């Protein structure tokens, strides 16, 4: 058996024509004289092993001396042994196996290294047996394009890099009988270099979803290590933007974005950005010099994936420390949508060139907008100027702090301002309802919508602008108390026509449903939609702290944004509606977490919080929200409960100190789950030290890095003990408790209609007997009365 270890090579750059190479990558041609029989040929990548047992392989035609693809037909075997722990669990969830071991009959390979040179010396080439292998490769490449996958620009980048070891890329797609086409790749520019999965159609719905079965670092390094410096593998860092944009009444956006960047890596000629493909680039310049660029195909407004990539080619390889200013000129529709008279939906992402995973990075934003004078525009940052030029208004916005993202809203707004201390809360509410809301209130159900019925009143968001301002200001007051200072000078709030929200720095996009009053909600029968609740507004407002003041280092840590925001929304419900409504919210989150997916699996079992966005799959599209949001919020509430001290004023003082120090320490920086654990350990109380080492490993291991919830049975009896004492004896019995599991459960006393916390029980996978005296006879004792622990307790 031959074993080939795929290495990197450095190829000369002078003769390489970017346009010709890009065309070759998109429309690959196969060399009719570069086919060869193979037998027991093995390719090795870290834990990945591909064996071409028997068959025929054919390679692409060289382009400027580069061969970057091959296709195979015959018999082969793919083997990938994942690390133990969550990765094995994920693979088992998708395949039922702990090891990926599959036989295949067809395969295509994409490589930006010396694969061809190393294989060619061991193959005896001859004429291709026909066009089948060429068609196979081309069909797979077209499939990637149809799915909006960014394989082509990534391969292109590697082929033009002067540092081929740093940018080494290898991808294989193999056709199996059990799982269809499986994709595996090793991308040296990713922190977790090895990935395996497949595109799959959901059981319900249309399209395909990329199910990631495995994704882990090469060399057996732990993820916490590779993400410690989340921007270390970036070619460049974006320092700041100056964007000049024209927003038209026709919903067209035209813009020039100057991107000032600084290189970290040497030898790079291709810079990859993301930009909504509906925005078509007219030019990219470095000063007066026009640069070659390649963009994903134009979707022409159709709802189909096309990829959102832009590849810009430099004339010379990059040098570390070198700075560069790129001017992108672009325009298009379908990023701003007209959704009613005076109503526009301005997409909060994709409207300017950026890098993926931008929440780990920060950049300055200087925004200049021109728009019709009959409308108002609000953007992230502080408004530093406004002027009129005929029928056009020019506004200028600048951020005090570097930001992860920037956005804007545009429409016929009524402005209402409220104060939360020194913070200005400015509500930009549309004067008229959007088309969707107006159609609800058509006078007779058939005529043109007027947006008003006697039973509903006006569905204009502006009618509730004052209430919205007061409510949002109240959320900021509470969150400043718990999490520390609001990070910006003001907060703008506006309505969008959909049933979701978005918290951008200093700018909230809230569903128009949340601008309905209680009478309208009841009339329309939408009283239980999350988007209309105090919780929803507070969740989005809290992203000013969770996501913006404190970012996240990797997708593993995104619960520090969404889970913390879920907790924050529930916290506001506690203060706004009271404990009964608060506990109801917690139980709703728990109920969703324990609901079942399309294959009848409990969502909580799909994967740990730490798995992040990979939880969402074709089988479990709601797994990400149910686990990262709901379980993440409940886990933070558990920690709050463990830190609560009824003797302190306020009882949450220790938890508040933890959250404020966390925000201060990671102010305008990304944080990791490990960072938060260390901060929590600094503030922990003695009863939380279940391992006796001053650490919370037991807590995070069970509730963040693992799946499973314990079940206990609580038994007790109360007997007179003399001298006005009552003796309580009982036991806490484990029922379906994972081995090694530990919990701290709060014990409550119920008497005369009141409930009081009286202590803690340390639970484990072993029976816990207990005995203590009380100075009164309780009506009842209970555990977990306010859902403080994610445990099922029979009592």
C-alpha cells in the first residue's frame, strides 16, 4: 500500500494570470492525457485517511503550471477517527457510529498544494477513458455554486498564495451508498482545520442544509487553545471604514466603502471579503490603481443561494505590518426592501464588505448617507452632522468606539426621545404600518388597506413610540445596575416588518409586532408571540452588553451573547412582571429545550451549548435556538441562583459583581467560555466548591460542554423534636443521574402562604440522606421551587 503525505509547496507567482486562473477554477477543464489506473493509493491528512483501492483517476488541465483538481471512479474508503467527547457524540448523532468509515465509488478532490506533483511521480498516465470523470468534477463544482458555497474563492486564494504551507487547502467529496456525498476538508486557515459533513435536505421544507458532523483542530490540540487568539490566522485586520452611501426612494443602495486594513501575514495576494451578492461591485481600487476582483454570481433578486464572497487580487504579495486602503464601489437592490408606504427594511448585514466572524474583531466606522429629504435615516454611531442639498439630506455618523458591525434604518419615521440617566433612547417609528400589518386591518378584508379598524385603532408603529421609549429606557436602567455602564451614548430603536429582532451597537431593530398595544394583541390573537413581549425587547437591548460590549472568540462561545441575552430578557420580566411571570418564562424555555425534533429526539440531547451553530441541522433546525438561547439562559440563571445570598443587600450583589467585572475586563473585546468560567470562579461561594479545588469544572462540564439532565426523587418526613423544634429526616435519591454528576439544589420552606430559602443539598449520583431541625412545622419542603436547576425532581 502506498502512503502519500500531502505537503505544501511554493510555486512562482510571476506567470500566474488571476483572471485565467479564476475562470479555470469556476469552469475546470480536464486534461485528456492525464488519466491513470490506481490501486491501494492512500492520502493522509492528520486523522483523515483516504484510500483509492482500485479505479481510475484523472486531473485538471494545468493553469499557469498549477493542477488543482482530480476526479476518481472505482472503489475507495474514507476513514476519520474523531477526538473523544463532543465530536464523537456529534458523529454518532448523524451516522450512528463513533468513527467515520465509509466506502465510496466516486470522488472529487480540490487541492491548493503539491498533491499533483507528489502523485504524478507514482502514476502512469494515459488517455482518459471518456468524459465521465470531467463531467463528475464539473457537476460537483456546479453543486457548490448552486448551494452558495465558498469553495471556489478559498481554492483560488491558496493557488495564488506565496506561502502555500500557511494557506494549504485540501478537500474531498466522496459518494457513499449510505449517506450520499460526504465532504471532508483540511483548511490550514481555519482554527479547527478538519471538517466533515454533508449537504442534506430537511425532512420538511426545501433547499439543503450543511450538516457539520465533525470540526476539530489538527494535531490533537484543544479548541480552547486554538481560539485563544481568535484573529491570529487572519491575513489582515480591518482598522476602520469610511462608507458613503446613497439610499434612494426606489430602495436602491449605491455606496463607496473605503476599507483601511493592516496585514498580519506575508505572501498573500487574494483577500477574501463577504458582501451580499445582490450588491454588484463596479470597481475595487488601491488609490488610482484598479485591482482585479471576482464576485459570486448575481442572484438577480431571486431567493436562491449564490454565495456572498468577493475575492480581491493584489499585484504584489502582502507584507506583515503593511497598511492598505481599498475603495469598493458597488450598487444594487434587494438589500433595502420597500415594504409599505414610507416603510423600508434595511438589511442589517451584508451591505458593506467585511470579514467572516467579525464579532471577534472591531473596526472604526465613519458613515455618510444621502437620502430623500422626505425621509429620515438613523445609523450606528453618533450623528456628527446633517445638512440639506435640494431634495437630499446628508447625514454623517461616527463611532466613538471600534464596533463589530454597523447598520442603518430608513423611512418615514416619527421620533420620540426618552432618557435613561445620561443615555438618550430615540425611537424611530414608522408613521404608517407596513404592507403586512396594513393588510391585517383592511376595512372590509377586500378593499385597499387603510391600516385602521375601529377594533384595532391605528397599527402605525408611531402610536406606541412613547411606550416603547419608556420600556427600552427601563431595560437599560436595569442592565446598567446588573452589568455595568451602557457602552454608547445613545440607543436608537426602530421597527422592522418581520417577526425577529436584531441588536446592533446603539441600534435596535424590533419586530413591528412589538409595537402593538395589549388591545391590538388580544384582537389579533397573538398574545403569546415572543416578539411582542417585554422579554423580547429586553433580550435585544441586552445585546449592547452581550455581543457588543463583550464579544465572543468563536462559535463555541456564542452562548455568551445569545444565552446571556435570553437570561437578560427573563431578568427584565422578573422586575417588570414579577416572580410568577418570570417562572412561567423559565418553564417555557425549559419546555422548548425538552421538546422533540423531526426525528423525535429531545432537543437537549442533540448536543451541548458549546457546539454552537453546529447544533442546527437538516434534522434539527431549531436545535441552535433551543440549546444556545434557552439552555444557555437557564445555565446563567443557575449560576445567578448559586451566587445569591439572602443575607446580602441586594441578594444578587455577588452575581452583579461577577457580571460587571466580566464586562469591564472584556470591554470591547471577545471573550471565551473559559474566560467566563475563570471569572465565575473568582466570585464563587463555598457551597459551590463541589470538587474542593476552588473551580467550577463540574458545573461547566455538565451544563455547557455536555448533554443530559438529571432526575432526582426528594423524600422527607417531619416529626416533633421537643423544645419547639421539628426534626426533618429524608433523602435525595438519584433517578437517571449520569455517573459522576453533581448538583447544588436549593431547599425551600413553605409556611403560612410564604416561601423561604433555608439551605442547600449537595446532590450526586449517590443517595444523599439528610437530617436537620426547624423551629417551626413547615407546610411543605421543596427543591427547585423557582426552576433554579436544570433537573427533574419528583417530590
